[in-house]
C-alpha cells in the first residue's frame, strides 16, 4: 500500500490504496513511517509524498481502527516523523486531502496542488476532534479566519484559495513536484535543515493547556462519537446531543 521510488537524490513515496481512496489504516501508517526512514537512510536529499489515483488521502479509515488509541498514537508519531525529517518534504496533492490526509500534507515543508485538489477537516461531522498541533499549524498555514471556516464550518479549501493564502506553494501535478524536488536536492543540505527547524518552530508543538486537552478527550470519548459510528453503519445522518 506504500510504493517508493528514487530518481537521483529524490525519493517519491506514494499512498497506493486507491480502492479505499488512500485512507490510512495501521499498515499504511507503519508503511509510511518505514518508507520515510528508508528514504533518509538511503541518502535522499528531498522527498515527495503523493497519492495514487485521484485522491491524495481521504483521511483515516473509518472502517478500521481509527478510534483505537494505539492507531491515533502511531498516526501522531508519523506526523511528527514527517515534520522532523531532516530533508525537505514536498506534498503533491493530486486530489482531496481530508482529515489525516491533510495532516500529512501540513507536516510537509512545501505543497504542490493539482487544480482539482482540495483540503478539508470534516471532523465535526463525525464527532471527533483534531489535536492542538493540527489547529495551530493550520492557522500558521492559512490564517485564523480560513482555519475557523475549515474547522467550525467544515468548509473545503480549494486549490485556487490555497495558492492565494500560501498553503499551496505551486500549482501542478506530480511531475511538477518531482522537478522542484530535484532542484531543491541540489541546494546546501545544512542550510535547508536549519530553515526547516526554524520554520517548524511556529509554536504548533507547544503543550496544550489542560483545559483544551480535556476538551479534545471529551469529544473522542463522547456518546456523539458512538452516534456517528452508528449513523455511518446505518447510512443516515448522525443526530448529535453534545454529550
């Protein structure tokens, strides 16, 4: 479900679970982690992350272990690993990047978006909540107003709007991202590593106050989450009660 290929100093890592819209499960999370480790150990000077088919990633697989704490812990660790990878990472968004898929894209250093690509965090529709890092990094990348619309209103972010806001650095397909990665791979590695450390030090990794951490836990442990799961199985809209 994870396919890696290397040309010169650039490694391309592809999410290859097209029949599930590249949704993340335990195996994909573990495979992605291993692929990033192998790319760095193999001497890659730049990494491109993309999805096969017409979706970057639809997020966590809701039919799988997404509600298990062990899966969430591994997903958080993967995002931290991508963010701290010592070489530039470019996310090539070939289509929708939703939920955990958007988190992967936000952990990258640069983003190239196809014109049909869009991003979103529909967590409020299924009763769960994203973590403090996701909210802070989203604000850092798109601004507070757009972030509020995406989080509270579940509004999607189009590629046009993403480029205007600076979330997307360039328009284009995988070939555009790979060409850019090849150019970046020729730059001074120590300079790029320093820039990465400074740019990712935007406060997104600061500890959340207990009140906010408790609010996130309350969402994940709520009756509303169980209602959302039942509604999905029964193919109906959930009815949330706020408890």
